[in-house]
């Protein structure tokens, strides 16, 4: 008759199986992490490769005669009616005097961006004494020439399959040989608003629109969210009503953002008649979106304050109000600020609610106030991604890089703030 195994023998018999399962689980976790990091690395690498070229812009050097008869006919300077486009075209014709037919000249003129005329206007406006002289200027090239220089247009494919003709490619090659083509930092990407011309399009309008919206959002959501959290956690009596409010706040934090856009459209635009596409309305919508996040984070920060702090203050004769505002709130403020920054990060990356209130409109001017028409950085990315021009693809990636940079800085600020201000009990 076999003897029955002891408890120790049973445990030792199962150890190998347990260790094998643990090893499998550990390896599975490592593989899952590696796959996630790999996909993230591929995403960022692709984004950087596609978007880094947008930070460079191609310029052409032209000798432009600032003809007095064109700029100031009759001796009277009129910048609104001066033919700056004609001056740029004259500079191109000087470089290519053999181009005489109308069709060839039209193709020649398309080598230079429309921004060249704006550059000339700004130059004359700041230096009217240059009228009548010949200046050697670097003017922005068209988006097609820019794509050619960056290698995004293959000159070896059939002419019918590319946006530049053989003649245009030959003219650009001649300019390169004479040292009249140069790639420079694309400052227009950060100083210009949106444009139909890719080489003139910038993100300044979108950045300012996002700034004004976040200004409205933080000004409303933080004090309201903190006040609500303090009341619910410290002053509200425990009842079915307070429990219902807590459940609804938690549910609102999980509501799809587009629902808040529909609410903003119905309340702020249709009922309150606030201006469409304004940062004020966008900020109000994002306030509704971030309030639940800030309330939940603030309540968690208040709960993290040890009860002994409250008991000690009450024991020394402090009132309930003094306990909350002199002791609990200052100790919970780091967690509240961290939650507010995280809420702002979520608001900065939202586009769906802004589409519902009309911020998807094409806005050229940079907003100067809360009521001016504007767009936001995520919506600008959406607009550029939907554009058919190839040059907008790299600008879309560049705008995404800028947006991710802002989000990274905001989250980094939240981490640093939490580390520096947190107290261990």
C-alpha cells in the first residue's frame, strides 16, 4: 500500500509547474511591452521623417527692380494697387529671357510663391526709399518647387504623372547651378495663419486659438471644479442626492467628447447666440469637458490629506471653514493642480467638440481676442490632413509634432509639480 504524500512533497512537486507558469507570464509581459514600444517607436519615427522637412522652406534668389512707375505711378505711392506680382515676374524674366511664349511664361511664374508679392509689399512699406532701385532678394518658392528640392517629386517619372513639367524642372536646375536656390528655416510655419497655398500656411492662428480656449477653460474649470470637490468632500451631507451627484460626475468623465460639442452647439450658440467659431465658445465647451476630470482629481487629493490634520485643527478650536481653507486645501493643492494640468492636456488634444461649434472653418487671420473667429491646433491638423496638395502632408506631420510637444511639456509640468509639492505622511 502506497504511502500518502506529505504536504511538503506536494508543494515541492508543484513548484516546477508554478515556476514555469511564472516564467511564461514574465516573458509574455516583456514581449507585450516590447511590441508596444516598437509600435510607438515606429509611429514617432514615421512622424518625424514626414514632418521634419516642413521645418525647411525653399527660397529662390531674384534680382527685382522696384520700378517707380509700377509701385508709385504719378509719383504717388499706393501699396493697395501696386503690381508687386508684376515686379516678381519681371525678375523671373530677367533670369530666363529665352522664355517668350505665354504658356511657358505662366509655367515660369509658377516657380515662385504668391508670398513673394507680400514680401515685396512689406519691404516697400518699411523702406520706401528703395523705390527705383534693384534689389537681390530671396523669395519663397512654390510648394511644387519645394517638394522637388526635398526629393518628394521624382523628375524621372513621366511628365504627365507629376505636377512640374520638364521645362520647370530644367529651370529649377539652372537656378540651382547658379546658386540661386537655398533651403532655410521655415519661419512662416510659426508666424503665419492658415492659407490655401501650402508654402504660406502656418500654425500661428491655430496656436493662438488654442491658447485663448485654454485660457477660458482653466479660468472657469479650475475654480468651479475645486469648489465642487471641496463642497462634496467636506461640506455636503451624505444622502441619496450627493451619491447621485457623485455617480453622474463619474459618468460624465466617460462621456464621448462629441456629446459636449452637441451640448455647446445647443446652449452656447443656438440659445445664448454666442459667436460661432470663437475661442470663447470653444473654451466653454472644453470647460464642460474637463470639469469632471478636475472634480475627480481634486476629490482624490482632498481624500489623501490625513484625518489627523483635520482632527488637530479642530482640537485647537478651528472652525470647519478654517480647517478646510487653512489646512486641507493647501495640502491638497498639488494634487489639484496636477489634475487640472492633465485636464488641460486632454482639452488641448480634443477636436470633435470643436468641429460641432464651427471651428472647422477656414480662418486666415490670427485671432486677437476671445470673440474673433479662430481654429485650434487639432482642428488645423484635421483640415490639412484633408487637403489634396502633397505639401500639406508634411505640414500635417509638423503640426502633430508641435501638438505632441505641447502635450509632453504639459504632462512633464504635472509630473514635476507633483514631485516637488507632494508630501509623504
